[in-house]
């Protein structure tokens, strides 16, 4: 990171941005974490809550399949 003068203001500038590669397993874990947090906020008696609760086992099974 370097400091540059941009329009009279000093600012930190990133020289090189390294791309981040996501693996499928990391992507599914992120979705699982999101759905578990969402599930704790939603009422399980509602349609949205039931749909979220149904997706959690599917994601866990998909993560297990990728682990093998």
C-alpha cells in the first residue's frame, strides 16, 4: 500500500489487488452460516421460516459430499 496525493488529499492506494478464489465448499459454508442465522430470527411456523429450515439439511449434505 502506498500513499498518493489525489486532488490535494493524501490517500492510501492499493498497488495490486489479489483476486480471491472461492471454492465450492467455502461458498456452501457461507450460505449455511447465513441460513442458520436467518433461521434463528424467523418464526418456524411461517412459510419463510419453514423453507429456511428445509434448506439447512440440504446444504449440510452438500458440504459432506464435497468433503469426501
